[in-house]
């Protein structure tokens, strides 16, 4: 690394408005040469501005990070969805699943809108368009003490609506750790472990000053990236363990997108953290 450079796994937003992140499932080049399963776009729209796409070979999950938008799919008006005005209110997201096969969607901001488009391979099975409204269940709390975080499993494997996508959102209070104790899912060895690429879209509060920490490393440390993440940064996890932490004074939110050859989340804990897993009763690390 040269002075002032940052990790190839860290993507800064490309501006303040419009499409500020774009990750192709293929074509990441030297940044992540074997990347093949997860695509991700992030749009920041003003009222009346639109984002649109066709699904084609990918399935899409639209997650409304903040704001409201009018959603149209294949010409059918699904009305205005969303409504979360402050992501750190810990309200669950509205989302919409659009399967592959050349479905066309458009979302138009009803006021300011931040919307993520999560993408992964569509395998051609019969899948329905779904509008996902927040349920009334309380947020799931995981961990304890300074390892406590709050999870909304938007579309994990128990929702068998998708071919490839696994999507969840997590709130980490300031001073706490998340995706911790460290775990990995980079080996195709189901049922013990599944190969899943992953992205982290980070938001920090306060956003103008906020920063957090994320590490991505493997057992022999041939991969060992240590990153300061700022508001609206995106981190790529092609392999290895990937914990993150929120310094005192800065709350952290992240949206996780995972996909691989098998739509199951099976992970291996870092053996150096086994004592933590035992102490915390084997809680999930996400």
C-alpha cells in the first residue's frame, strides 16, 4: 500500500447523488478477480427522479434504505412503498423481490430516496414478484455486552422466495462489535460450510463525521485488509473472516448481500475466537 491509498476491497461512493455504487457480478478485475455471484447498486434520488433496470440473468431485491418511492414492475403500479426517514430509528426496511427473466422495474422517489439493488444469479425456477413489508416482530438481538447488535433478516434462507440472494440488515450500537466473533463462508462444503461472496453497505451516525472499522482476513494472513469505513462506503468480502466494529460515539448500520452456488448460510468460526463463542453461547455472528 502507498501512502493515502485504500484497500481494493473498499469502495467509496461515487458522488452524492444518482448511482453512487455499482458492483458487477463479473468484471471487478484485479480488485476481486474471482468475484462472480453478488451484484450491488446504490441510488440516491431526489423527488421525481427514477432508477430502473431489467433483471435478465439476475434476480433483484430492492431495499429502501431511507425514503419512499413509487414502484412499477412490468408496467404494474405497486404504489408508494417505504417510509423509513431515519435509518438509525431501527425500523425494518421495505423491500421488493423481482425474479430474473427480463422483468422491468422502475422506482421514482417520492421525496428523497436511497435504494439499494441487490443482485445475484437467477437459475430459472418459477419465482413470484413479492413486495416485502416490515412485520411487527421485534428486531432480533444477537450477542451480549459489547457484542450486541440488532438484526432484520429481510430475505435469508427461511424465506425460500429466491434462487441465490441472501439479504439482511444489522444495527450495531456505538462501542460494539458486529459480525463477531469472526466467521467465514468461503468453502463450498455444504452442510459444514457454504461458499458465499458478501458485500457490506455501511452507514454511520453521525454521518458527516462517523467512521467504523472492518477487517477481512484469512487463516494464513495472505489476505489481511484493515479498513476505516465511512458513511456510505461499500466493502467486498470475497473470502475470509470479516468482523467490524463501531467506535464509541458512532452508531453503525450495514446492509449485507450474500450469494454463492448454494443458497444456504453455513459458516466456520475463527478457531482463535472459540473461547468467545463458548462464552456467548454459540450465538450467530452476523
